[in-house]
C-alpha cells in the first residue's frame, strides 16, 4: 500500500466509522450539507446572472447592430452609403452590412384612437435584422408588397398599446415633414401592419417599428441618405477590431460604435452583479469551512490514542497531517459533487419549465432565465475544495503535535 493510499484509507475509515461521540458525525453531515448548499446556491446564482446577460444581450443585438457607422456630428446623413456598404463588407469577420434610417414618430389609429411615440427605423428589405426573421404574426416579405399601402412591422407591446392588429391601418405622424418658411411641417403617412414581432425585451417591443428604407426616407423627408450603416459579425466579441478597421474606411466625418460601447452601462451592471452574487453566496462556503474546522478539531481530540498508536508504529508526522487534510478535502469534495449536481439540475429544470415568472412591464422579461455553464462549475468546485483544504490546516497541524508517550501513558 503506497503512502497516499494508506492516508486516504485511514481518512475514509475515520469518516465512515461509528463513533462514541455522535455529535462529530452530525457535524460532519452538516459540513457536507453546508458545502453542498453553498455550491448549489453559487451555481444557481451565477446561472441566473448568465441567463439575464445572455437574454438581454440577444434581445438587444437582435434589434441593433454589432458595429454601427454613425455621423460624428448629425447633419444631412450619410450620402455615400452605397459605396461605403460595399467596402465595409470586405472587412474580415463582417457577414453583413445594411443601411438604416431611424427617427422618432407618433403612431395612431386611422380614426384618431390611441396613440404612442415610437422609434421608427427604415431597413433594407433584403437583409432583415435577426429579430424580424421569425415574427409573432405576419410575414417580413409583406414589407415589400403590402397591397397598396406601404407595410410596417410593430413591436408586440407597441401594437397592444395602440390597439393595432395585423392588417390594420396605422397613421405615422412625423415632425420632420416638408420644410416651409415657418420650419418643418408635421406630415402624416398611412401604413398597413404586415407583421408583429416579439423580442422578449420590453423596451424594444414597446417602442420599435420597422418600415422599408425607401418609406423611411419619405417619412423623414430626406433624399437617398441614411444615418447609420450597421454591421453584423461572425464573432460579436471582435467588434472593437472591426470598428477600428471600419473607421479607417469611413473617413473623418464618421465614427464606429460597438455594441459593447452602446450597452456599456447595462453590461457593467451585470458584471458587478455577478461579482456581488459570488461574494455574497460565497459566505456560505465560509460557514461550511468553519464546520469542517470544528469537525476535524473534535476528531483530533477523539482520535488522540489512535494517532499515538500510528506514530508509535512508525507513521510519520507528515502522514498524520495528510490523514486529516484528506478528511477535510473528502468532506469538501462530497459536498461539492452534491452541490454541483443539484445546482445544475435545478437550473436546467427552472429554465425549461420557467418556474420563476416576472412582471414583464417592470423587468423586461416574462420569466427568470437560467443559463448554467460548465466553465463556472470548474471554478466553483475549485474554490469550494480550496476553502475546505484551508480549513484542515490548523487541525492537521494540531494532530502532529501529539506526543505518543504522553497519549499512551495511562492506556
């Protein structure tokens, strides 16, 4: 039997053996439960954070671009957008480039019913955003030909707020109508609702509307110009490199804005929340470590005679130390495995069956999303076992300080 096998055998026997002092067994079980609870809570907490981040990120990027080419000082728009579009498509990593023209309008029913402000965006009908590829109602292809009136696609909440349904007629009132001697004149245009989308993100669903680029140029009374060229990337995390290359092509009057810069505050808040979650829930691990410390100290006191016998038979102090270190690590490992299993199972089931519902008007989501990642399980397990290991250092050192002669004198 090798040295490590001998120490592991003794450590496991100590944990499994029935003791006269039942309180040690109880504390051992409590220690395992504490480690498992901490690991499970941390897995679930990080899964919720990942779920919120991924869901919000997918919703936001479904409506906006990974990189946007914009005017540094809003003026008359981007006139050379066709040439710019062709050049930007050649940048490595860019899978699509599409023009966009957006502005704020007022939507109302044909009889002057409920009205609501909206962010109206003109898009190229041959390259729809990801969010519009699968509509809740209607078809994106009808945006090209809606049967007389030009087509418009509304967010589900926006349609609900204005009382619009599929195929109904909606008035689009633009403050940027034809220019008169007294300034821009308010213009009214009629569109037919050809589709209703639902991104799952409340802000987008309640305020966004899409029309063709040509219709948007008419609504905002501009020529053949756009105010953005939007790039879609194969790898969204290479946006800074693509933005740098795009700015060299775009020229000094234009700038490139990445999705990371656009949603910096939201992403920073989610990152901070992840850190706070890990620190807060990690305190459970400290409680579990304290239980392990108490368990091993009491075990050292109970096994005083056994330690003396082992040392008198030739066991080295280093081996005695390893026995109690392995005991603590075994408690931590068992608790970690149980905690990981429970954490991942509960996270997967909670996300699949949507156990936790939310008020979408407040939280922008209808349920709490869970996204457990295996990478998080690795560092969570490593931290839990490390904390368990640290808790063994003092009891293991105390076990090696026992003098065999003194311990066996009255036996």
